[in-house]
């Protein structure tokens, strides 16, 4: 393993970034919303990406008590786990390769996600090797505020033993990109078909890519080093 790069941290979003789970989550949400006679579009779904299930539900069930929102969120997540267990976890193109090359180069890596640990456990049960590449996991269960609040990313950096400016976030959600900016971190937005790159740049993305294969350790170091420079010395 190359030494020296442990001064750099990469914080991965999980759903839609490390794994291609957004269709699975969307299907689970559609099933849940149909049971409550609510039309739920893909556009709405993408706009809320990064929120916990309970926070998403608050947009549609404003007068429902918190304990009931938690129960409803658990039900929706059980639908997700049913599909994920049946169909299998699919990694985003280039994700496994990038995860491994960063590990081999000595980078510290974490997950910073608005999902719940039980959802991650589905992936870990199918791919137990995945834990070997991650030093830290921070999910909605560990924080009081999820994206766009920066708490998830700040906790991940702290647990990695790094400052925010030493970390880069990889995200596919607008709320996650906003959270990274508020945390003082550089970010790379993974833009899927149907999403608009300009929207991510407007929220503060440092760079946008259409595939994780566009990223290398060298480009990540360059972005973090640029963020480390004093503001007055940046072009």
C-alpha cells in the first residue's frame, strides 16, 4: 500500500453512488405511496435523495406524529430490503474499481449516507468484503440531522481523524452536494441520466462526472489540495 495518502479522505454516499440502488428505492417508495393513494414521481424522488425515510415522509404527512413517521419509514425500508435481497445489490459502474484503487493507494474511506444501517446490512451480507475497504460508516441512525445538514459528513471526517478540507465527497444527490459544501469539503457529483449537471454545480459541486471511471487518485488529490489552499491564493 502506498504511504502518505492517508492524509486524504473520500466519503462515499451509498444509494445511487456506491451502489445503483435508486431504482430499488423508487420502486419501494412507489409501492408505499400507492398504498396511501399518493402519486409519487421520479422527479420528486430525485429531489429528495439524501433524506432519511422519515424526513421524506414529513413532506407528505405533515400532521403525523413522529413515532408514526418512524413506523411508516420502517415499512418503506422493509419494501426496499425485500427487493434488494431478491434482486441483489448492484454496484454503480466503476465503483468497485475506484474503491479498491483508493484503498491500495492508502486513502481513508468512509460512507456518509442518509439511509439506515439495516439497509446497508443488505449490501454487507451479500458483499462482506466491502467492509474491508471502509474505515468509517455514518448513517441516519448516528446523527440528529441528515442532508442537507453537514452533520453526517462532519462526523465521518472526525471519525476518520481528518479535517473537512482534507476530505472529498462523492454524491449523486443535490442535498448531499449542498451538505458537502456546508461541511467545507470538495465534492464530485455523479450525474445519472435524467439529472442535470448544472443543478449540481449550482448547489456547490466542485466537479461533475457521468461515471466513476472518470475519477482517479490523482484527480481526487488535486481537488483536495486545491481546497486546502488559502482563499487569497486561489486563482
